[in-house]
C-alpha cells in the first residue's frame, strides 16, 4: 500500500543502504544520467526489489545537494546528500579505512580518527531522518551494512512504530579485533536498536553476540540478546545467519541465451583458444587475494609446470575506492606484478595475464564465466562472495571448476568446490594443478552439486527468510505512543 501525505510518498517497505542502486553520472555537456552502481549489495537487492514495492534511501554517488526523490525501475529512490568532506570522513574514512579493515581481519591496518567518527554519526542521523520520512506507519525498515550501524537505534528513537532489521554484508569480526574500536559500545548500541540482525554466517552472528556479552555485559541466550532501551525498558533482539545469494533463475536464463554462448566462444577464440582459461573477477580490493593468486600462477609458470599461452589467466578487477590510500597501493602492486609476469612469460600477441581494470554488463560477465575452465575465488576474508555463486549459476553445461577460499562465507555452503587457503601459496598451486588434471566427470559431478545448492538458496529465498525473521522477531515494537 502506498499513499501520499502532502507531497511525501510513504511505503510499507523501506531499504536503507549507503548507495542507491544507481549513480548519477554527469557528462561533459552537463546532462546527467543514471547508471547502475557497482558491488554485491546492489546486485542482490536490485533483483529482490524488482518483485516488491518499496522505497530505497541512499547516496547517489556524487557530493553536494541531493537530487529530488524520483521513481526508477518501479522503486522510489530517496537520495541522501553527502558533502565533499563527508565523503572523505564518513565514507572513505570511517567506513572504508576504519571499519572495513577491522571487519576483515586487519589485512591492512585500521585508522582511527575522532573526526571520522563524528562524521559517521552525523551521516547516520541523516539516513535515519530520511528513512523516517518515507516509512509508513508500522513499516518494515531494512537497513544494510557496516556504513549504517547507528541507524537502527536512531530510527527506533524517532519511530517506535516501525519494525527494524539490519543485514551485514561483510563479516562480523572476532571480539578481539572489534574491541580495538574506540566506539565499539556505541556501535553495539546502534545495532541493538533493531528487532532483527542478519549475518552471512553463524560464526558472524556468534561474534556479535559474544561482543555484546564480553564488552558490555549484556545477557545472551541462544541467538537472543537482551538490551535496555534509553527509556529503561528491556527488549530482546535476535541475531542469526541468513546467507545471501544470487538471482539464480534470472542469471541462468541470461547465460543460456544464444548471444551469451556465442560471446563465450568468441572470448576463448580471442584468447587464442587456450587449453585452460583461468579467471578471477573481483572489485580491486585487498581482501580478495588477487596478489596471492597471481603469485601462485607466476610460480607455476616459473617452475615450468604450466606454460602460457596453453594456460591463460584473465583477471577482471573492477575499480573500487580509488581515493583510499590502501586501494591506491594495491592497484600499483597488482599492476606491477601483472607487468612483471607478462614481461617474463608472454609471447607476442599472447599475454600470460589479461588484466582488465573495467566494469562490464551482466551479459559479458556471464560469457566470461562460461569461457573459464577454472574460476579462482581466493579472498583472504569475504562476507559471502557472490562471484562464486554467479559462476556456478552460469555453468548450466556443468562445465568448469570452482576453486574457493575457505575464508569466504560461500565456502560454508559450497562444500563441493575445490577448497584453498590463499595464504598457502604452495597449497594454492597444488589445487590449481589438481583441478587441471582431474577427469572431466569428477569436475562435472562437483559442479552439479554446487549448482543444486545455489538453485535451492537463491536471492529471493534469502530476502524472504530475512523478512520473515524480521516479522517474527521476539518483541513487536511498542505501538502505544503512536496510536
Ligand atoms: P563485494 O565485496 O562487492 O560485496 P561480491 O559478493 O563478490 O563482493 O560481489 C561483487 C559483485 O560485483 C558481483 O555481483 C560481481 O559479478 C560484480 N562485479 C565484479 N566485478 C565486476 C566487473 N568488472 N564488472 C561488472 N560487475 C562486476 C559485498 C561483500 C561480499 C558479499 C556481498 C553481498 O564484500 O562478501 O557477498 O557484499 O552481500
């Protein structure tokens, strides 16, 4: 049900995420266009919201005044403004240079700045205000990810009538790492404003529950934590795992189209029809283990165990967070290694590594997946990793093989993948060699099992489960004040 209150539309379902599913891109001639924004969250929620009516609150990707709310693809999009300074302090700073490293095992050091925290709080307030503007009486509010951890409590304070859920797309860290955060108690309080908290894996939910117990002395029982609201009333919040997935049916349909299959053949032909095509697809992020996989490949070439162009490696690395120092460094490192490998092992017209620092449409990604004999998903830490599930989905021919890091959420579900520990370069090389030499029928059997798993738990099921958990969360909000 949607209705108008003066000029303001309100909705029964409100999504809040740092980014809107589209970014405003202003061309040289000053005209603006909307482009789909990158990343796993948008990929997943976009397909969920196609089947539901609701509003989406988020940043439109450029600083300055926010554009007016508008409708796009059947969804009401409500932009939230960020200033230049807030992009630096709330987004690049606190979200991506404090929280992201802490939540990903401190692969790079986390930076703590009080002004970043203050900005994080201010922007979270702005998101909470925007959510309250578009939420109908008794609405369900679904908040996403680590950038908005204070929003649940801020919404509850303003709107006790709504039901509040939060989903964490990234890991929740062990208490020893979370404890480093000077603002750890404020973050726990922020999250506990929700009725239901969803995580990718059970160990993530357990880390959260342990933090509530050990850092702030709250009582937990099973997946419930007891908390006190600012008015002194006691309330229980549920925290459990709901692993995210992909739009299995939609993506498989796309992968089956003739044009995608033709394109897959074309890709292999333009690579020179190698015997083995290995593929990596990631945002260019230090959590994804891109350097580890390049190192393993380089050592295999150096050993003479494999040779290029018989074996060819394609690395697609989407540009990401390019203004954050650690990401600039990573890009230089990856590009140096790629240059080094190509200098040493390529033939004219046949580079050993095809490195593509670009974004592609979904159809092109589906074709790339079909063209790849071995998909290398080797993160050092990853909440889920949708690429692994997308690859499996696109292999309707039961071909290909998935090498998967044990440090991804996906590994908890995709146990028939060829597991690796990316820190163990020797082990990673052995897995790559083993997969190359394994009989096709063994790989097909593994692929069939993986495909069944992803088909059973697709993104619609994930969203349905999350919303059902939100609906049945332990205590309904007090509606007394709003009746
Ligand atoms: P991400 O860290 O962004 O997501 P991932 O889950 O792999 O990681 O999702 C990336 C998405 O971007 C995939 O849909 C992929 O196809 C797409 N993509 C990657 N490179 C691309 C390119 N060059 N062109 C076009 N598309 C590209 C975060 C968490 C993950 C979690 C997701 C969802 O870090 O652990 O799985 O959210 O919850």
